[in-house]
C-alpha cells in the first residue's frame, strides 16, 4: 500500500523522571526541570518542532506543567511547547485558564496543550487530595470531562463574571472574563485518546488528537493499523462536526537510531520489540506499540510501514530523559538527520 508522507512535525516527549539510582543523570526535581528547559533549547537548535512533557502527580516525574512551559517559552523562540497529557481530574478549570494563558503569552503563542482523563497513578484517587470529587451520579472520567468542558468554555475569552459596581480599578464594559486571555489557544488544545470513541468525542469538542504508544485493543490488528484507523475515525467525525479549521493529530513512538556503541549498549536489544497486549484495568484490553531501534537504513524501511505515523501530522519521540541532555539531543538529532529526510518528513 503506497503511503503519501507529508512534511511532518517532529518533537520529543519527556516523562521528566528523576532518581538517585546508578546511571541516572537526573537526580532531583531541580535536575528534571532545568534539564527539560535545556533539552527544549537544544531541540530547537537542532531544528526539531516540539518539546512536550508528561504530567504525573505524586511521582518523581514532571508535574504541574505551566512553570516549565513558561520557562521554556522564555528561553526559546520557535519550537512548539506542549504537554502529553494534563490529567483533568486534578485541574481547577479557571485557574488553569489563567496559567495556560500566561504561559502561552510568555511563549508568544506556541503552547500545544495535551489534556485527558489521565491514566493509572502512584496513589489511589489522587485527585481527592487536591480537593475534587465526582458529583452525584458521576465517575472520575465524567468529572474530567466536566472540568474539560468548563476549561474550553472559559478559554474562549468571553465575559461571564458579574463586575463589582465599586471596583478597585476601572472595569471594561460588560461581564468580565478570566485574564490574561491568549487569543488562539483554544485551537491548540489536544485530547489524549486511547479508544476510537474518545477520539470521535474529541473531534466533536473541537480538540486536536494525541494518540500515544498504547490504545484500547478494538480489533486485534497490529497497533499501528488500529491507531491509523483511530485517526481516520477522528478526522471523519471532525468533518461531520463542521469545524472550519484543519485538525492536528500526533502519535508518539520510541525510535532509536543506532549510530554508535553507546546507542547499541543502551538500545541494541530494543529493536526486536513487538506489539504486546495487557490490561491497564481489569475490564480493558490494551495494545502497546513496539519500540524501534536499528541502524538508520533499517529504521527507514520499518517506519515506512507504520500506517499511524503516516496518518499523523506530528510525531513525538519519547526520550530517555535520565540519560541527560547531551545524549537525548543526540537521539533527536540522529532521527532528524539520518531518518526523517529519507521518509519525506524533512
């Protein structure tokens, strides 16, 4: 089957792990944050298109994303800065609009905010500690969608709050909105979807689509085939919803070009990897996509057959952040230089 490859945006996605274990170059929360900023700067210099960060609570990983996105935004000028994904069960929608608006303005309108229901966690029902409870008749997923609907509504920048008749500072006319408002950010919100049905819902809601290295196993087909079907279902639903702009879609992959002995030592064995099936919760069978690790010419052949990468406009490379900034910059540069051009991505 002939694949038509558009020019593709290529970024990285970092979990921001830290640990004091042997071999880790990221030994504290401070290291994780400062190296994340440095890697965004390095990726921009190498010609990458995006720096994306995971968000996890109660874990030795990156959490609250907005200070990091703002700092990276102040140190870079071109690269997109994103999340994959913010767990909406934990978010105060209006406070999040303020944070996101401020970070986006600092970055000159480069934020790409990936949000979702969230996944398995380090603690049970962690959002409860943050002060959130599902309403009567809701479960935690409903609560995440309720928070999301409120966030998207307020992000439009329309006034809704009753002004004080004797304000401390003069008010503009009419109802007041949350400030600062960043024009266009509403179009740069993405939903991380594991199932086809959720991808279709995201399209109806006017959000872009993020699809990761795992999805609900819906047909038993290869992971990349199911993910490509998910993207096509999303695009069809987007068209049907009548949105005027073009939607964006991203997939993430672990891809390592074996350029030297260090690459082979770290990832030489990952190349044999295959899709595998497992259960993240007792009722849902999930399929986990394979990793890629090989010499560039072999990678080019393998990746040319990945239907989901072909369907998406953006590819996020999951990086081993604990190996340090220099090594991760090398991982990104190897793909940009030795793999992407032959596939027509550059």
